C-alpha cells in the first residue's frame, strides 16, 4: 500500500484474477456494514505516490 502524494488516499495492488471478487465483496460490505467509511475504486491511471521511506520495501510496481 502506498499513499498518494497529496494525502487524499492510498493505492494497493491485487492480482487481476481477484479484482472482481474483491470489488463485489467491498460493495456487499458497503451496503451492509456500518463501519465502511471509505471508497474503493480501480485506478484508470496511477496517481503520484509517496516515495519509499527506506523500510526495506520492494518496488511494488516491478511485479511482487
């Protein structure tokens, strides 16, 4: 998970084959849960992201 540079949200990566089920589960939770106070959407374009803070994180865009 990486924060947007402007602090308005975060982006995270999931496998393509899991994305539809993930979004379906999110929609179901949003309808039935009272603690879902955030939105989830698939990025059309990758926003500007914060740089790694040096905690040993891999470059997540390179495949892992």
